[in-house]
C-alpha cells in the first residue's frame, strides 16, 4: 500500500514534503503521471512484448505474462517516457480510449472491458434507440422496422397486465392519433376497437374467453362485389336488398298495370327471395305462359316455389308453383301445365318465396 503521507490516495501522485529540496522534481513527476492518466489513450491491450520503436508517451495495457522489459509487470499500464518504461497499476473504474478499435474501455478490476459491457443492462430507467424514452414509453425506437427473431426455435412477444380491468393491447396510431387498438382492453376477452379521429372509439369485435365465440359488435359487412371462393367452407358473400318482380307473358300485354315488391337475402351462394304482385289490370293482347322476371341472382333450373294465388285459377291438376330458370320464375301447376296470361283477372294476386343456390 502506498504511503499516504508521500502520495495521493487515488492516483498515487507524489506529494511535495515540508522543507523538501528540489521540489520541482516531485512536481514534474506528478505532472508526468497526470499526463499519462488523464485522458488515458492506450495503443494496445493484453500486450505481451514491448514494441521495437515506441513513441514518447505511448501506453500499453499489459497482459498477464509480458516479456522483455515488461517482464513481471503483468496487468499494469506501461508508458514509454524519457527513453524507458514507467509502470502504473490501474484502478477499478478507470477509463481508457482504445486507439486501435476507436472505442472506450473501463477497467473492471481485472481487465479493461468494453464500456457497454461494464454497465449493467438490468433495471434501466429507460432505453431510447435513435430517439428518447420517457416515464411512460420506457423503451422507444425510431427506425424503419423492428426485428424480433427466434434463437433456433419459436419466438413469443408477451404483453402482461396487472388485473382483469387493466389493458394489455397494441395501439396503432396515425400522426400520434389512435386509429385501432387490439388485445385485452379493460377485460380478459380479446377485442378490437377502432376510431376515425382518435377520440371516439367503436368496438369492432370481441372473442369470448370462456367459449371462444366471435362476437361482432357492428355486424359483418361484405364487399358489394364479392370475390367468390370455391372453398365450400368459406363464406364469401352476404347481401340483403329489395328487388322488383316483373310479371310478363310470352306475348306482352298492352296497358297492363301491376304493383310489385320483393326482397332477397344472399348468404354465400344460398338465396332466399320473396315476391308479391298485384295485377290491377291485365291489359289486352297478352297471351302465353306467365313468368316473373327480375331475380337479382341467377340459379340452376329445378328449384321451385309454392305460390299463393288469390283470384287466380291455375290449370292442370297439380299444385301451383313457380319454377326457377336463370333469373325468371315460370308459373305452372306441378303437373307441368303452364299458367296462361289469359287466366289472370283484374285484381289477381301472386305471392311466394323461394330458396335456391345461385350460380355464383
């Protein structure tokens, strides 16, 4: 241990003694030591052999078993000064600039290590990468992308909350204004909510944690022009709309007056269509088989609908029906005898519903 009356406690700099002769010698020795230690820059680390032509002031951090002029000085700093080597024992926490790697090192007590390794990465107050962190956003990253990869197998990203009433979610923003939030938002059911302005939020759907059931909050909306799927397990369309049935004959009637209404629901390729027609005046000149045109979705031939027909007498012995062909319903009895326009009186009413599989 250095004599504290002769040297300083931290850097072991020589102290001028009372009534000392040649005080300048001690002073210059201290200045030379400071010249070595202050803004310490090291040419080589774990050095084992002195260089052949060292520069004045050149410093090396010696390895455990150096040779030559450094023999027996393992682990110390060697500084070339006034034509010879001067040795200093480093202390824990000393910083040295690595001239070869252009990096900062810190003495750990046994070795000079990278400054990043010397600082513990545990229990940090915050980390900002290319930006600043704060008390809420303690990890902040400003970058084109963020990569989280596996280490040979899978990879999980965990978002944990304290209790059922808290939130563990991902918030998506546009210009720092929220637009969508997904996760466990104030409950333990998985949910998605969206906003058009960042202030008013609407629930989109929730997945019940107990049953796994999907619970839409605003319904399911399909595009007006669906993309048909050949997969029989894929629901690719849903539509509800009105349609206008048109009562026609093979030979059109002149002056016929009718009121008509209809509606349909299409789920995938399955269509449920309803119609109601009242013929106020059959007009004149109409003849031939009667049909109803105007279905929104064409279907294969073979499906038929039962008909309610107050005031209309159907021919044949079978029950009245409306047989589907394309987007038309041909009216006949079940034994195949077509209903003729001439059989339609003023005030005739025809109504019914049909379910069929659309062509697409």
